[in-house]
């Protein structure tokens, strides 16, 4: 036998021995689930997420229905469908941490989302909090109003020319323009483009798409993530020549970044960059290099735009598909804002209980970040239903599954805003997992709930097009030409 044949045989034998160990002797072997995943989660994930186009979560749901609240979905990975466990592993001061292996495929190390070291994460979170606070977002209300009017103007143009409009692309452009203003200090201008796209947002999307194949082809994923950071870095460099010098040097030149952060060179400011480049922002904060800055900005652009636009698209979809809900919402809006000239502010809109309920229900069922989000069992181990789990095991949970858990939600798959008007609403609110919980919960939550998408754009869109064009019917099928409803549709 040649040495190659020996090597090959040894490789196959070692793989088989490992597979047998993983299946029958591994500490997780007691758990039911996917046998393929227990041997190699990479190919299992590739099969469901890539070959079957992102259907892994549905397979996880099916396995839970078959086997109960705990299933094995990887060599070292369990998926749990139990609110008590979710709350335990995500509570403030938990010793569970993010799994670096998983997060390298969907984020950058060291960023607000990707940092897995709790102490370092605390500092980064503190630095960013003021830049994404409710107060800061409130200051951006005029921008959001202007963007909403611009978006609706595009729909008007489509109506006038009888051409179709892709509401998905439009919603993504709307949120990307707002988020880029918050994060970069200037809009990408997607809403002004005929196809609602920009080079930077296209590249960010393309790079993060590879998250689907990340676990199976880590190198491809790494190249995509690198190119994604590179794109943002290139974009940052356009801000001014000072930035280019800064990016290539060490601590001495980091101070030079200060002028850049105060102004992007066009008289605009980014509170996010300002905070990140302020050495005194928070104790323990060290100035990021240009590369680290790009990483954080790329993460924030992606975290903030895709999630919010998906929420808007889901909201439109659900309201369109429930005539009674649509009518109730429209009635409430018409009463609160009798004419389009009425000032649609967050303060006014938040008093509308049915609108609030529609927003909440959209966030429950639309779950822009459906899952799964793994947490690593700490050094002391963890007891799950009476069984000890060793350190290093990952416990995954998913908003898609918990937000539809039959133990918590009555008729879980029904889009029913009235559940948020019941006496149980406060209790239900504590069970909503859309934004995560604890120290790692979403930092942009305020942005979503405050004046942004939901409370300004939604009412204005409904009133403008509900009254003039039958907006909801138009977007019901996402690629239909805009056309007015019969004149008697809205008395
Ligand atoms: C409907 C919209 C949104 C949803 C559903 C959402 C959901 C989430 C979830 C579930 C997490 C936890 C992720 C994890 O555990 O790995 C998260 C984290 C985060 N989100 Fe959001 N998000 C939304 C919008 C935004 C916006 C607009 C921003 C602002 C730029 C933002 C910034 C962040 C950041 C910085 C984190 C990391 C927080 C940390 O670990 O300290 N998100 N988000």
C-alpha cells in the first residue's frame, strides 16, 4: 500500500472513530436531534441553509415538535425551546458568553455585536449607548420625517408612471439612508436611486449573505467578511485625506482622527464616530484603528438597516393580509390625524393603542432576526433539566421559535394585535425575544420603537396611500404597479 493510501485509510478510520464517539459517547449523546449534525454540523447547516435556501430554522422547529424542548443540532450544540432557559442564559450578569466560532461568521471580533469577552463588550456598549439613545434618535426625527416623505414621493412617481415598485427594496433603502446618517454621519442616498440601491449597501448585503455557508466554508466566509470591512474602510477614506493617513499608522496618528470624527468634511457629524473616537468616552476605552472603526460601522449599518426594513416589510405584509386589522388601524389613524397636514409625531402616534399593538405583533411574528443565537456554557457548567452540561457546550435559542411558543402565546401563529391590548400585555412583553435580553440585548431598540420607522412612517404611509391610492392593497403583492383603489374604497 502506498503512503497516500495509508494516510487516506488513517484519515477515514479517524473520522469514523470520531463520528462513533460523537454519536454514542459524547456528553451530548443522550439528546435527540439530528444524527448528521451530531457528527458534523457544518454539512448539516450547509444542506438546510444553502441547498434548501435558509430552511434550517424550520428543520429545528420540526425537530422540536418531534423530540421536545431540547434537541442536539451539532457536535457541541443544543437548541432549546423553553422561555425559562432562555431567560436564564441571557439574564444580566449571566456567565454565558457568545460563541466566538459562530459569531465570526456573522460579525467582526471586537465590535459591539461580535465581542465575546464580557469586560471588553461592556466598554464598547457604554461608548455606543449615547449615540444610539432615545434622545439622540429623537433629534433625528426631522430626518426620518423627510425620508418618509421622500419614500412616499417615490411611490407617487410610480403611480404616475404606472410602473411597478419593489417595496422590499424601497424599505431597505429607507432604513439604510437613515442608519447611514446615524452611523456614518451622511446618507447613502439609496432612496434617490432608481433601483433603491447603493454600492456600499449592495456590498454589505453580499458579504453577509455568505453567513449561510460560513460554518461549512469558513475561508470563503472570512474573505467575504474581510471584503465587507474593506468596503466600509474605503468609504470612510472618502471622508477626507486625513483619514487615509490615520488608517495606516499606530497610536500616534490616532489622535489625528479626531478632526475627521468631528466632521465628515461635509459639515455633517456622526455621533457614533464621535463617541468611538473620543478617548475619554468611557473608562477603559481605547481608540480604534481605522480597520476597527470600519468593522464597527459595517456591523452597525447591517444590524440597523436589514432588521428594521424587515420589520417594516413584515408589518406591511401582515396588515395587507388582514382586511379587518387594516381597517381598524386606518380608522384609528384617521381619527387621530384627520388631515395629512396634521403633525404626525412620535408623541402623538405613541398614544394610538392599536398602532402600538400592530407594531408589537409585527415584531413578534416578523422577527427580523429569527435566530439562532448561541451562548457558551461557562466554566462551572450548567444544569439543564437535571443533567449537567460541561463548559463549552453551546445552547442555541431562536426568536422565531420562542415568539411562537404555544406555552406563552395563545394561537401563536395568528397575527392578532389585540393580544397586546389585553390585561396580559405587560407579561407578554417580558416574553418577547425579538431584541434579545440582558447585557447583549439590542442597542438599537429605542430607534425601532421611537420616532423611527413605526411611529412616523407607518401612519403617514397609511394615511397618504390609504386615502389616496389604497397603498396597502398596492403593496399586498410586492411587485404590482401602483394603481388607485376604486373611489368608493375610502369614504
Ligand atoms: C427591528 C429591528 C431590530 C431587531 C429585531 C434587532 C435585534 C437584535 C438582537 C436579537 C440582538 C442580539 C444579537 C445577539 O445576541 O447576538 C441585537 C443586537 C444589537 N443590535 Fe439590534 N435589532 C434591530 C435594530 C437595530 C438597530 C436599528 C440598531 C442600530 C444601529 C441595532 C444595533 C444593535 C447592536 C449594536 C447590537 C449589539 C448589542 C450588544 O451586544 O451589546 N439594532 N439586535
